[in-house]
DNA sequence: TTGAAAGCGATACCAT
DNA sequence: ATGGTATCGCTTTCAA
């Protein structure tokens, strides 16, 4: 039988070679469909995410695809377009298509029902369902500590969406560091953008955002108000989106190691599929702060007490 | 005979209903694998693109997924990561996985071998293999005409990659409009970024780029050189990336109708799969110019002759 | 070690 | 209109 050419089974080297050559001659293409039917494995993983057009996800999707390909899987994408019902529907569609497992980035504030499908959840350590994710709180701490080290003592924290657990964790990390040593306030862009000029006039010298897109907006507002970055105001973003190095000044940012996250997620699902021990219960991947031109030492360095 | 519930075949309404109810009871899930084996159709489309992390593609991938889902297909992604060999390999992997057809955005300067697989090529009208795409030259014309209408007569065209046919077509469109009526020069960022301050000093009042990312960079350079946008310099980008509305001033840009492109591409592949007449031989989708805050009337409006 | 044959679960055709 | 059954192409088990 020609399947012995697939490596396993007991077969003579000679026979194997003969079969292999003949297969090449005829241009033999094993049918995935038939294999899937017989083995009950499609060799396909689903990747569910809230919104591919959000600049955060493409790199992750790309990494998942790379990791999956390396592990011998194909990747079926399912974009839930920010809609929770669509997320449920997407998972169901993937199941119907017979995926062997899924990698999912849950819609903010959501606990998707996976129902006995091997799955890896990429979210945030504070989510009990989390399989693997960046240490968002630690990332927030790094960003905050960087501003502290540069002498900033009056800082604006700017989040994009209160409902996002990832963003809340980042901000919790920031607040944890700033709390004892610096004045700080938190605002959410869903409540409207705060007036940067006013804040700077009131003494703010640093802005921590939960996204490069928000940081870019702050940069622009500062520019229009005649505030110099980084001289008068330091800004740090998150996720190292492509725009971070395209904008002037280049943006300091805290990046996720999406490659590692994707790798671990795929490995985990793969283990689940094969009923192996999943050594992975809430793996945490460190984030990396990259200081670029949008941050500098605070102009009026306060060496004294926190206010 | 449960398949008669799938709609076709001759069956009594009563029987159909009975089967349907029983199917629900048992929680019947048709096996895609078995169906695929029998019908020779996987119900899956492949989507091959050069680089998902390029901000241009996510929206397109998203649109393709939406269009495919609507047409009853799943989408298997294959990112060729800017590598031509990887592109070939990716297509081959998709074929092995038994996709019914593919939608492909070819790597710049490449004519991928599809080999008897139903396919839609999304590229540019100047590519003879093109199935559907934006009218990039017309987009370039729109951008150029907008600056002309605003009184600009000395314009810098800034491309990102000479090897990209899409970018060349956009620039050809720009040059076609500017040629007779304005002074203009073309530069490529692969040769290094031109010094915006020098150019403005030399009389340039407008910059046309082939990408929002490049436009963002120009905006930043101008800012650092103390050049006011749009007062001293107008800038227009391409593709309406998320950053376009996040930056200040917001970026004027020429957008693709990715939804329509994806829709047509999927429809075309679907027709090919069913051996229907493909009415689509080089469909062209118009682009849309959106004027935002990065463009304004030229300060020194030259009403005279082109130079 | 090799050959033969039984199924995986749908679909479609053919008798009834 | 309905029930029965051969078949898609591969994997796996069993016999030789």
C-alpha cells in the first residue's frame, strides 16, 4: 500500500523507493478530504479575532499562520468584526468546517463558549480562561517606570476603551507604579479626547497610552497646540504598530512578542488535539519597551517628594 | 435519505419536516470531510498575500473573508511574507489542502503560476493577469488634480518602492496630470528620504505619496523642520489606513473600495469553480479621494503658466 | 513484509 | 416519493 510511503508502517526500503518514484511519475496528490474523512482530522486550525482591521491583529494573525504552517496546519480565519454574536457565529462556522482546534482572541469583555473544541485563548493574564498572552500589566509598569526614571512626576494615562480587559490591565500596571511616586490621572478616549494643552499647562509632562494609535493622536494634538515632543511632553504608546517608526518623532512603545505568543498558542492547541498533557496553563510572555524619540527627561525635573 | 433535507431532490414536505426534526434531536452535523470527498469540493478558498503586516492588507483580508463567508466559503490564509518563493510554496500548500480556488494579491513584480486552479488576481489594471483591482492610475490622477485645483504648481511625488507596479501606476497617473501644468519631480524612499525643508525652500508646496505611511513620515519631517501643514505644505497619501484619521492634521488620502474588490474577486472565483461564464476580465474599481486637514490652497497661488 | 478489504459519512443514482 | 446502495480516496486492520 502506497501509504507506507508516508513514513510509518513496516516496509522494505526498496519497496518504499519504488512506490515513491511511481507516485512522482503519476503526480500523485493525496486527497486531504479523504484523509480527513478517514482520520477525523482536517489539519486545519481556526483563528478567531475581533477585528483584523485593527492594526494590532495583523502581526498576530501573520505569526499564527507561520506557527501553524510550521506545525503542519492550515489556518482558517474568522473575523468577528467587533460583534459578539458574530464571534459566536464564527466559532460555530469553524466547528462546522471541521477545524481541529482554534486560536482565539476574545472580543473585549467576552467569555466565548468553545464547547469541547481544542482551543487556545490569547487574552490577558487576568482572564481565567487565558492560555497565553503578553504580561500587559508588566508592560504598563515598564512604560510608567520609564517615565519615572526620566523624572516625570505628573502623568496622564489615556486608555481607549474601558471595556477592554487588556487595556485595563495595562493601566493597572501603570497606576501601580505611578501611585506612590507621581501625580497621575486616567482618561478614556471614548469620553472624548482630553485637551492636551490644558493638561500640559497644568503641569503634565508625560502621557502613557494603551495604544500607538492613541499616542499618535496625542502627538498630533500636541503639535497643533505648539507643545514640543519630547521636550515639553513625553509620550509612550503600545504594540509597536508600523506607524510608530513612520511618525516624527518616532514613538516610544511597549511591544508584544507576537511570534512567541502565536507559537505557544499553536503548540498548546496541537497538544490538546493529540490529548497530550497541556503544560500550558496561563503562560505569560514578557513585553518589551522600546524607547524612541517621543520620550525625554522631564524638563523641570522634580527630585523632591511625590505630590 | 437525510440529504433530501438539504433542499433538493423530490421529497414530501411531511417527510422533510420529520427528518429535519429528528436531525435536530440528534444534533446532526454534516461532515465537511465526507461531503468534500464525495463532491470534490472543499468549500474553502485560499487567500494569498505578500505581507499581512503591511497596513494595506488587513482591510482587504477582512473584506475577502466577509465576501467569502457570504458566498458560503471558508478562507484559508497564506502570507508569503514578501518572499517570492514563499508565494509559490504558499499556493502549492493551498492546492494540497484542496482549496476550491484562490484569491491572490501577487508579490510585487511577480506573475504567480496558478496552474489550473480557479483564481482571482487582485493587482492593478496594467497587469494582464489582473482580475479585479482599483484603478490606481486614476487614483493618482485624482490626487494630483486635487493639488492642482488648490493652486499647487510645484509638487514632489514620493514613492515607496520602484518595483511595485501598483505604485508605479499611481505615480504614472499623477505625472499624467501634473506633466502639462506643474513642476514636479519623483523620488523613491528606497533611495533615502528627500530633505523636505530643502524642497519647500526651493518652492515645493505639495507632496503626493503612494502610501499613508510615507505621508505620515513626510508630515513628521515637515513638523520637525518647522514647516506648517497644510499652510506651507499640502500632503496626500494613499489607502486610508487607520493612522490617517489618528494623526493631526488628519491625512488626505485616496482610498480603495476593498469591499467591492473582495466581493468581485470572490464572485469571479465562484463562477470559475462552477464553470460559469466569467464576465470578469479585468474589472476596475474606482478609488475615492478624501480631502482632510493635510491639504489646503497653495499659499502663493500661481495663476500663470506651468514652468 | 506484503496484499486484500473494510470502512470514514456524505451524495447520487437506481430500483422499488 | 421513498428506500437501498455504490462510490469518493485514503487509513488501518487483518490475512497471507
